[in-house]
C-alpha cells in the first residue's frame, strides 16, 4: 500500500481500483468519504484528507458516499501482510469479537490491556476498537437492510446495536439515509424482493482472480457432507458464534456471489468475514504476481494462472484437525479419514442444504470420542485428541488474531505436531503470506518438476527471492507437482 499522501492522491486522480479498501478519501467541502476509484469529479488536493479505515473517517464526522459505496470493497491486504497488534486486532474486529465480547474481550484475546490496545489502534488506524466495531456494525446492518425483509428492530440487534435508536442514528450518520431509504433504493435498483431465509451478497475482490485454481484446491480436500465443489461453485456448512449456517459461493466477474442461510442473523459479520478469508478475497494479486513473475521459473505459471489465491479457513480448530490428519499421507487418504470422522461425529444439519448434510464435529466431541473413530497410527489419533481437548477448554486458541510465532510454539508443544503442521495452520488460518513449506513432499516434487532445488536447504535458499509472497509461490509450486511441466534447463 502507498503511504505517501501525494501517491494516494495520484491513485485517486487515476481512479485506480487496486487501492479500493486500502484507504478512503475524505473531501472536506462535501463531508463525504469515498473509495479511491469513485467515479465522481476528482476533488482538489487541498480539500482532501486520507484515512486508513472508514471508521477513522466516520469518527471525525464524514459520511459514506452513496455513489461509490466505499464500504462495499475488498478489505486491505495489509492486515494479512502485517502481523503486529493492529493487524491482529483488525482481523478479530472484522469477525465481530467486539460485539460478542466487548473491548475487554478483544484485548484479552490479544494479550494486552484495553487501554494499550485503544492507544495503539488510535495511533495507527485513526480509530479505537469501539469506532472500528461501530463501522463494522453499520456495514452489517446495511447488508441486512438491503438483502433481507427483516424488520428494522430485529436488524438493529442482529447487527450488534444496543438499541433501535442507536441503529437509526448510526445509519443516518454513516450513510446519510434512513434504513427505509436504503431499503427502498435497493428495491428500485433490483426490482425484486429478497428470497425469504436467504442473504444474497456480493463479495468483491481485486482482479485477477484464479477461481479455477482455488476451487480445484478446495475440491481435492472437500469433506462430503460438510463441503461440496461442483459446476455451480462451492458450498459448505458453517459453525458460527451464535448458530449454524450454510454458504453457496459462485465466482463472478469482479465479485463472488454468496447465498447465506443463517440460523441467527447476528452471525452475518462472522460468516462474511470467514468466507472472504477462505477465498482470500482481500489479497492484492497485482503485488503478488509482480514479484513472482520476476522469477523466470515461476513466470509461466503466473502467466497461466494470474491472481492465484491462498486458501484460508472458516474455523481454526477444524483446520488444525485436518492438518494433523493430513500429515505424511496423501490428500485423498486424509480426505477419507476426515469423511469417516464427520460421518461418525459430525452433527447433522437440521435443514440439509443440497449436498450439505453435516457440520464438522466440535473439539469437545472429538476430544471425547476420537479414539472410537480414527484409525491408523495411534500416535496421530492421540495428537488429534490432545489438541481437541486443549481447544475445547480454551487452553489453546486458534483464530485469526493469533501471533504466528506464539501460535506455532503452542502447537509444537503438543506431541505429534511439528513445524510443517504449525506453518500450514498459519498459512490457512492467519493468512500468513510468506511461508514456504520446504519439508512438504508435494512441494518438493513440484520443485523438482520445475527444475528447482528439491532438498530442504536448497529450496529454502532459492525461495528467498519470492519474499514476501512465498506462500503464494508455494501454491504455484504445488500445482507443478500435479501438472506436466518442462524442467528448467538454465
């Protein structure tokens, strides 16, 4: 992201959509903030100020542009690239932690006092945790207002507001319109009523987007009953903070169409955030591809698959269980074991949604009954059980707000979990962009197919040229393990 105000202004003058979500542009003369690519007449430089977050602009009295909808953009890739306190806090705020646990709960998860957290966020982002959460509440409320027929009273509490009055005041302040006006406007545009029980959303991304590669990765690992990848896109069941749900994602031009069914509408923020992370929709593919294409070995793969994404996670504990069961076995073998685990211990969905019939089992159930279900090495089964017990009692928390090094150390303290598993979890759960799994057999096979060093030390040394995007480079190298490639000759 360009930090210099003059560079930002040039991006605004060029209406460069690559920077949408990285900062907002506030215009003093109108009191409005916009995304960088807003099609309105470019304001004069002396009338403009920039904010890292929409919350910071709202905190000083700016309201969202009704033309460019600056909140309906991809998030900043900076929160995955950075691993500091502010970035970790932003990931948890986006998941709705403040609404569920308050600022004290957010601070406790991050290991700092509420006062220190507020001071750091205000200094770096221009807004404290309450203001950041308020902005997310406003965005969630707008989604529910525009995509459902729910009464506004129910929307107010579902979005996390303490009262209907607070909900109405915030919507007017942020969007310069009442909830009724927002709903009427979208009905005029779309000319149709929302389907009952379904939230139909558009999840934007920065192009290009290699949806075929992402779906192929997920399809190979999809657990029947919990996930399904077909010609109509990706489906999966979700276990969320307040209830359960199902999601159907279909990549489109410029956005991913998302149909959500939730048992509790309070989970809309968490569901959207987790699905965006699963599809890595906040990535900056231009920055990634520029670095990787500079390597002649990866350049053909980047040209063939521009916009490769790093598949994420919708549930940290589930990802750890899947990673442990995938250690030292093929993807197909791991999928078979996981399928048996889900069929035996997964909770049936009360309202099956097509091929989705079950939820992934909870850590509590796995800790209690894994030994009855899992076959194969006893040590592996015991590792799964020990992790699940630690996750169930809160001893070990695996979520997007964790520090990479701390999480890796805690995971590796469990017998049977080593650096490969810890780093794989960091890639999937934290979105860590600069990890190269040099001990992974498939990755080394792909490296050999490309003519790269296939031993750990040599691959690690060569991979330094891919920093800070080694996780994305690994996706290209992994792909080479399963496709025909020409060996490097020079």
